[in-house]
C-alpha cells in the first residue's frame, strides 16, 4: 500500500473512519457512499479503497471502532485493583452506563449503528466474544484467589452473562434501567456473586 | 345482559372467543372484524356487542385467554409439592417451554398475538404482575421455611425475574434456548437460588 508521504496510513485510516462516521450519523447508512466520504475529505475514492477494500469493509471498521471505544474503561476495570466481586459489579455497571448513553443519549446515532450492525453480524459476534473473554478473566481471577468455585469457566461466564443480559441488551436496557445506582442490576449481581462464592456451579 | 335462554352467557362468551381466535389466527388482526366473527358464528354482531362492549374489549379478552392458558400448569407448580428451590426450577423451566412452544411452535399465531398485545398493553401488564405474584409466593414460602433470606420480598422477586428474563422474553428465548434440558437457565437458577439461600439480598 502506498500513500502520500505526508499522510501516514494509520492517520489516513482514522481520518476516513471519522469522516465516514460523521456522514453516517448525519445522512444514515442508505445515503452514505464511499464517494461521499471521499468528497468530504477532498480526496479520490481510490484513496479510500487503498485502505478499505470495499464499502462493507469500511462500514465494518466504523462499527468496530464505535464498539471498541467502550472497551478501554472495561479493560481498565478487569486489569485494575479490587477483588473479583468488586470488579464484576464495576464492570457490569460501567457497561450498563455505556449502553444507556448510546441508546438513550444519542438515539439517532444508535439507530444508525443498529442498522449497520445488522449488515455486519461478525462484528457483533466479535464484540460479544470480547465481553465473554473479559467476564472469564474476572471469574478465573476469583477462582484462582479461592473466592469463586465452579466446574466449568465457560459455563459459569455464560450464566453470569445470561443473568445480566437485561441490563446490557439495547432492546431492554431502557426498560430495566432504574437510575444511576443500578439497584436492580446490583441485586442480580449480588445473587450471582453469592452463587459463584458458594459453589452453586461447582 | 340478556341472551337467548338456550345459550347461557358463559358458553356464548367462550364460543365468541374461540371464533375470534380462529379468525385472528387465519386472517390476522387487521382483517378480522366483529362482523366477521359474528358471521362465522351465524349470529348478529349485536349478539357479540352484548358480551363485549367493543372490538378492543373482544381483542383484549382473546389475548387474556391466550395468556391465561399458560397459567394452570404454573399455578400447579406453585401450590404443589416440592421445596421452593425445586419449585423455582420447575416453574421457570415450564415457562420457558411454554414460551418456546408459542414463539417457535406456531410463529404465525404468535406474530398475531404480538401485534394484538401492542394494542392492549394493560393485558401484558396484568400478565407480568401475575408472574411476579407467583414468584413472590415461591420466595415467601422459602423464607417462611427458613431456606431463603432476603430483606424485601418485592426486590428479591424482581431480581429473580430480571436474571431469568432472557429465558422467557419472546424476543430472546429462541436465541438463549439450548434444548429441553435448559442447562443455561438451570445454571442461572443455581446461582440465583444459592444467592437467596446465602442471604445475598438480606
């Protein structure tokens, strides 16, 4: 891949993604073409195709970046200080706040991303796999510290993710949300953590 | 209310509901009128309006009866033998099976009822209140037997209902279902029951 020497490819990639995101937000997926994005950036669409092989690849990258923005604070919780039960509570509360901000805070942008996500299901799968990996890390840490007991790490993580689904699924989170303290989510997590602690899945 | 002496009102009510259900199933809500139901029963639509004040009242009664059909086996579990933990597992498993049969077993009828339900939200509210009442009864029995400890019955029941939502919500149950053994639901219930037992919400 060759680009002009004054624009290194990583920066070009970010500039294209930012422009595409802005146009998708403003005009919606149906009305945003690669040519539009190129025009917005005062460059030829050939320039974009040198970075993203297709319109679909560009869209997938936009959605990927949108989802990935949520990852940094979640990763910070998993790798940061605190006991595994504290981490689980902080992590699911953070995730609920992020989802609420997306769904309720900017409904138009969220609708755009929902439409895009249906076109790139592999991005959702990757996001869900990433979330599951984070939960497994917290449960494994709890197990290694002698706090949690369970037979199968994958099954235990799945149960924790299932029990908390109403507090992170975009179709439900507005209905289940009961304010910034997340009392309902915390009650579910209290039951789940007690179950992990008492070896209900051991 | 007067009806002809050879058709006692309760029977007439059931006959109208059965005919309306059959026609809704066949033609959908948009194409089913009170006149159609009356014609199907070879009676005047005045006869129907003597039992149901409006088309909306008839629809609400059809949906109510559809939901209420699921109630008998659930009530039998709550009032039957077994420990409260056993009852919770049997009850939520029964509910999941019922929902799956509705959603996956007869998708056309289910779509019809989903459309109807959006027109009569008070029927959904009544159904959800009924489910919550049943869960409260099982939790209260467990508390009175010294098996469960929690501070607030309503909040505890809400947490149990929230944690199990993916296994009974019509939009999610097909995705979460993992076969007749309901391993994933049982794992969530194992955590929840251990939490109630260990006093996580006390």
